[in-house]
C-alpha cells in the first residue's frame, strides 16, 4: 500500500476516503389516554391543549374519540418526550383527583426502516 510520502514522490495525490453514515430515525411512541367514568371531558380537553399543544377544536375531537372508543392517541413522540408527556399528564390528573390513565406504546405506523419495511 502506497503511503502519502510515496504518492508525493510519484506525483500522485493523497486523498482520504470519507464515509457517510446515515442516521437511523428514532423510534416513535404513541401517548394514549384511556376513558374512565370520572374524569371530566373539560379536564381532558384542557389537558390536551396544555400538555399536548392541540388547539381547542382538535382537543375536542380527540376527547370525543376517547369517550366513544375508550382510548385515543394524544400525540406521537420520541421515547423521552412521550415519557415526559405521560408523567405530566398523570401528575396533573392526580392533582385534580381524577383517575385518568395515560400510557405509551411503540407506534409501528411511523417506525419504518430505510427500505420502507415495518420493524
């Protein structure tokens, strides 16, 4: 293998090969709100607006979905952000003395690898 000195003596040019790494997108998680018989609809709407930054109209729509289907997606985030949103939600519900349950799960719809195949 020719060294830089050898190439300079021979009139060649020494170059370094640059490798590019493609970063994998972080896995995403859905933050879920579960319906119960005690937490008020107004509280859920306020929570969706305050913690998840939805406007009033989308917060109302999500709240009604949760009310009718029993569970609904409040948002989709990276693991650390989702974990923080769950903790904030649970803390606010506890302070307001509501038994609201908030969980998170992997979001397979948004967790595609480079080839477009599901993980």
